[in-house]
């Protein structure tokens, strides 16, 4: 799972001053007030990956710093493997920035950025992958330290990343996908490369293969929980499933699993009942029309689910083959009413006769708050009827 597309949805949410939840705030306290305030000025910052660096073939992460008046788009910072202090070398096969996460990993009051490069060649190991922590400071992000992969993780290490205080001890932890497994690095972290204990998260003997992560507070106990997207062999056939793991003082503990074909996920309390709900993006379902499945949070973990698509009551647009509704999902409280809202990417939506123009559908109680999804000159949101996703939600459509 890549976060490049999800970053565009997060940018839309940040532009309204709200919290995108695909990089969930650690549960109890990293020292930094915000998990994405890289320079400690009290304003949230935005980082996104892509091949957008001039002369950089292996990927660039762009950082846009927040200010009292919003994102400072006039002064972006580019970080790549040819940046001074960043380990490695920019190479054509690299994917530096394919996955991103952030938290104040060394608890110095500045959020740090974690960057995955799953196709990095290291010595004679082709596509071993790398994970780099770029450190926050009063002047912003600078300098980096690689996270050492364990034996068994040395294949596409950094395919996906997630941070959260899974143990509730006040130190952010880091989850990494590598070698088809998920690895939990306990905090704290230091610039010299040391971490807390490292453990492999696997379904022993079940033929489990991890490819994606989502974090949030599902059961309401204050600790961050983890959802792993993966494949499990059932009757010698690969079946895509989601695996819920509950945060606990001793580490993550195994919970419910659900068969669901999904490429990405986000967690938010859509019905404001105190429990995080898990939204799965399913862009390839029904001949590429796409859908989103919401697995409801409860005090004992996720239970019960509902599927939404562009034919659902209150959801904008109409389902068409290869629209890919659900290609990216991101959650945040767009209008400040206490309900998490869901932004859903529809990259191949046809709009006003323009083929594959794309767009995003936002479920929110205030359609005007969704306008950040749409650039100047694009179609503005229009209100629709309420949807069961949130008791107070009114969807709107933002074509990009």
C-alpha cells in the first residue's frame, strides 16, 4: 500500500485545520503537542512523497510547514537521499517516500518524520528496503538515522509504516512492514540508531503475509490499536484479510480478523460513540466501481460492518466501471462537530464530460468545509441527504 495518494486527501483536510487520521496521533504523549509539528511552533505541518524533485530519480519527500494563516506553500522543503545528513544515495530504482509516518520518536518536543524506501539496494542486497527517521528541530526537519531491519525483514523493508503508543507507556512506537511481515519497534528512539525491543507480528503457521497498516483507537482504552492488511492462505488459496491487534502494556495482542479485499484503510470515530471505526478502501470491487467497507469499533474490538459505494443513499456520484471509488481513504473531523468524517478518493471519476478527471467524496455535516478538496475552477460540493456513516453527516462531492 502506498501513501502518495492518501497524502493528497490529508492535504485537503489539513487545509481546513483538521486532523487527518491515517497517521494517528500517538495515544499518550510524545512530548510534541502534535505528531506532525516538525519545528515545534505549534502549527501542524504536511509531508508527502513523490517523484517531484528536479534531478532526483529515486523519490523526494516534500514538506510544507504550517503557520498561523495555514500552510506555507511558498516555501516547501524537499528531502531526498542526496540531501545533506540523509543516509543513502538517490538511485533510479528507489522509492524514497513511498510510505510515511510521523511522531516525536525521541521525545524532544519536535515531531520526527519516518520515510520508507522499500526498493532501496543495500550492498549486495537488492530491494532490501530502508526506513529513515528524519529528525525534527526548531528549524524544521534535518539529519536522518536509518532503522535497522531484523533478519526476515530484509525484503522491501518499509513497504508501509505506522506510529502510535501501542503500549500506553508515553513513548511512540513504530510498526514497519518488511519481508511480508509486520515488525514492532518499541520506543524510545535515538539519533544514534538505538530503539526499544523489536518483535515480529505474525500469525504463526497461518500463512500470513502483511502489506498494509492502519492505526487508531478502536476499543476506547486509550492505547493505539493496529490493523494489518494482508493475505492469509486458506485451503491453499490466498485470501485477503484484515487483522485487528489491540494495544496493550506488553505489546500488541491478537484480535479479530475479517475477510476483506482492501488496498488501504483509515480509522476514525464516525458515529462518535467513543470507539474508532475502520474504513477499508476497496477500489477494485465490482469491476473497479469501488466501495468502502466500515468495520465498526466496540469496547471489545471491531464487530459488524457496512459497505458504501456511489449507489448508497447520500453518497455523491454514480458507480461506473473503473472509477475506483476507495482508492484512498482518510479520516478527520472536517467541521469540528466531534464526528470523524471520511474522505474517499475516486481517481477515475468522469466529471462534466471530462474523462478520468477524478475527485474525492467527503462525508461531513458542513458541505462548505469540504471545499478544500477542490482546486480553483473545479466543481464545488453540493449537500446530500444524511448517511448512516455518521448520525450528523451530510456527504458532499469535491471534484479535482
